[in-house]
C-alpha cells in the first residue's frame, strides 16, 4: 500500500509535481495520463527515488521511502523495478546478461560485474525470457534486438529483481501496435499473476482504459482525475488534457503520440494489424 502525502517537486521556480495526495492499494494496476509536462515522469521517478520530493512523503508498507539512505535505499530500489520508454539495456551485452543485471542489488556488485551468476540465476533468467517469448534471443547482444524485443528484455530484467512494485514510464511509446500489445499484456500478466502493483505512465487513453483498473489524470503537476476507466468521460478528458485553442473539446485520437500515429500508419499499410490499430493499441 502506497500513501502519497502532499508530494511536491520543484525545479527552481517550476513546480513539476504539486501537492499530490493519494493512496494506491497493493496489487493495483494504475495508469497515469496527462499532457506532456504534466509531471508524470517526475511523479514516477520519486517513487523509486531517481528523484526526491521537495516536500511531502511517500509511505510504502508503513515506511517513508523518501527518507531512505544507503543500503535501505538500494533495497527499496530493488523492490521497485522500473522500465523506460527507451528500454535502458546495455546494448553490447547479451540478453541473458542484461536480464541477470536485475539481480545486481541481490548480491555483491563485484560478483555481478565479474559475470559470476549462479546456476539458479541463469535458470531464473531463462524462465523470464521464456515467459516473455524471447528465449531464442538469449545470446544476442541486446542492441541488435527490435524495440519490442528490447522492452520484453527490460521486463524480464525487472522480473529478476523480484520486485514488489513495477513502475513503467511510457513503456509502449516507442513501439508499434503489435509490440505495444505484447508489452501491455505482459505488464497485466505480472500484475494479475504475481499481484505486483503496477504504476504506468501512458500517453494513450485507449491503452489506459483497456489495461488499468484505475486511472490518475495529471495536469500542471496536480492530480485532476482519479477514478475507474468508466468514469473517464468527456468532461474528465477535457479537465486532464484541456481544450484546443478554439475552445473545442479534445479528440481522443490526439491525446497520444507515437503509438497512435504508428497505429494509424500500420492500419493503412497492413490489413493484418488493423484490428489492433482499431482497438487503439
Ligand atoms: N530535471 C529537471 N529540471 C528542470 N525541470 C524539470 C526537470 N524534470 C522535469 N522538469 C519539468 O517539470 C515538468 C514536468 O516534467 P515531467 O517530465 O515530469 O512531465 P511528463 O508528464 O512526464 O511529460 P512527458 O509526457 O513529456 O514525458 C516539466 O515542465 C519539465 O520541464
Ligand atoms: Mg514523461
């Protein structure tokens, strides 16, 4: 269970996250949506302490994670895996090694850096790659994989951390519709099977609606919507995304960037992926 209490992050005069208070029960799958600059990434980065709040507290299972230092902070960052839009793999290392880097905070840095992974860790890595359907790429340098494959490797690496929380910052923004679906299905599967809390920033409303039991809308650093997908009506969408310069409502297809643009072009180019594109994936 997360309790965010008056969480604020300022960069100079700019307030990126403004006095956010909310609770997230363990095991929930939450989508955070909002315009570019709304504060979504800053919010997520404060959870695993890639950024620290200027004020406020983030309490997880009774402990204020904003106060953790040293070994306690490293343990928290292990419990709190993160995946990114740009995957953040080590491109020249093979896929297996990238995945086993998820064990780094479970063991001494020296043995990890020497590549001294145990048989058990190798088995864990293969099992995670199999689960994500990319075991055939295990020995390839990660940099030679497609974006969709790299994101699956990043999820496998996150699984090896045996996290309590999985944070994802626009995990499908660089992917084509089919890979976006594979990645979102994997996140949902992890949420449902392991009961891991998933908090994911998303540009696409449709994806948030399809995959998240709860949607948090941010605008100007504040939470302006917090509810179920079915509560996200046109008024709520306008509150989150604003109106265009003529005062007209926002067209939902305009609320997403890369993924919907690629969905549209994929739909034009290939009848095979059209149903996915139509589903907004
Ligand atoms: N390190 C930083 N230094 C200065 N300003 C920052 C920094 N990080 C974020 N900001 C500012 O804080 C605000 C929120 O940024 P953030 O990256 O959290 O938004 P976002 O909702 O993730 O946007 P996007 O959808 O484009 O990823 C923006 O105005 C941004 O310019
Ligand atoms: Mg962002």
